[in-house]
C-alpha cells in the first residue's frame, strides 16, 4: 500500500476541518457578530446611501477595487495550477528533495502524486470560486446602473431593491471568502509532503486562525461597533420621519 493508516487519518481530519468549519461558521454567523454578518449590514447601509446619489463614481471606483483584488487571486491561481501540474513531471526530483529534509516521512511515488492531485483539486475549486465572485460583482454593477435616484428618500420599493443589491454583493463576498479559504487549507496540504502528523496539526492551526480572524479579531470589534453606530443613526432618521 502506498499510504499508511496515519495518512488516511490525516486526510479525513483535513476534510473534516474544512467542511466542518464551513458549516460551523455559516451557522454561528446567524447568532454571533462576525465579519460576514456585520459587513452585510454595512453593505445594506451602503446601498441605501447609493439611492440618494445621482453621480455614482465613488461606487464604481470601490467596486472596481474589489474586483481587482479578486482578479489578482484568480490569475494567481492559474499560475499556481501551472506550477503544480509541472511537478507531476518532476516527481522523482521532488522525492529527492523531501528525502533530504530531516524528520520527514519516507516519500512514496504514488503518494506524492496523490498529494499533488489534492493540491490541484483545491486550486481548481479556488479558481471556480474567484471567477464566480467576479461574475456576481458584474451582476451588481448592472443592478447599480439600473437603480433610479430616490429623490424623496421614502421609496420603500427602492429600499427593497437596495437590500437585494446588498444581497448580491454579500454572495459575491462569500464566494471570494471561500476561495481564500482554499488558499489557507492548501498551506496545510503542503505540510503533508513532510509528515502526516504535521498535516493534521496544520489543518487544526488553519481552523483556529480562520476562527480568530472571522469571529475574535480586532477588525470584527471595530466593524461591529461601526454597524451599531449606523443602525442607531438609521433608527433616529426613521423615527424623525414618523
């Protein structure tokens, strides 16, 4: 057998961490303030502000900047894929390099190919996520271009339309986030080339890092405080109109 029981346990732990964290984060975001939940509220306020502007150059510039970041990762993913696919023709040299590193597990030809295959799968999925995020931002641009100006500030239908635009932007951001997670977990797969135990440890470290950044970071505290300020201001504005 080209793989040991420890390799199987490591792969199961890896996918459990990835899929389990994705489900955990999606469920916890419904009850706890996090980056995804708070930014969704910010996007709603942003789209509300957009309704009152006749000239929307600032929105176009901000969205272009967001799309530029995603385009960078999409093109980088293609370069990474090209590099990983090239390694399939250099497996023997890769085995020599790994064997020369102290405390590493003995390299096995077929197992190295399986590891490269897993990396290829991860970056292909990341490319799909980034390109779908780019398309959704394109949909948002069309919706913004079709948005009429709310001259009274009381048009409920336009506010509902603004919330739909925020939802499209939110979905684009979620897809972008899924692509970034692929990069995080690909770092864990790199550790598998050295030892399965290191692979397990790296998978757990990635989950801990993602949790800290999405739920416990200083950025989350600041974004949450900003959301509360905007919500309070919106409530005062609505009560003043009544």
